[in-house]
C-alpha cells in the first residue's frame, strides 16, 4: 500500500466545483427553506407537498458520484 500513489494529484482540485455545484443544487431544491423562519417546524411539515419522507438519491447525487469516479480515474492511480 505504501507504493500506491496518484500520477496527477492536482486533478482532485476538480472536486471543489463539483461539491459546490452539488451543494447549490441541494440547497435550491429545498422549497421549505424560505419558510422555516416564519412557520413553526411542527406545522411546516403539514404544508409541504410532494416531498419524499426519506430524501433518496437525486440526480445531483448521481452526478457528484460520477464526477468523483471520473476525477479519480483521471488522477491516475498507480
């Protein structure tokens, strides 16, 4: 394991915009975020329409995972 290294470790900097994009998409898709300061949380969950109970995988999550695999592949593990 000590001989394992990456040929192009600077490619991991490409993960920064990926995480920023994922975070922005995740934040934008939260419709209840704007109302949290005005409505009691116990009541707010009754006003939400069409929100899944367990979150689940979103397209942005899949994009982030694919981006991560791509960056690791381009970084050249050796």
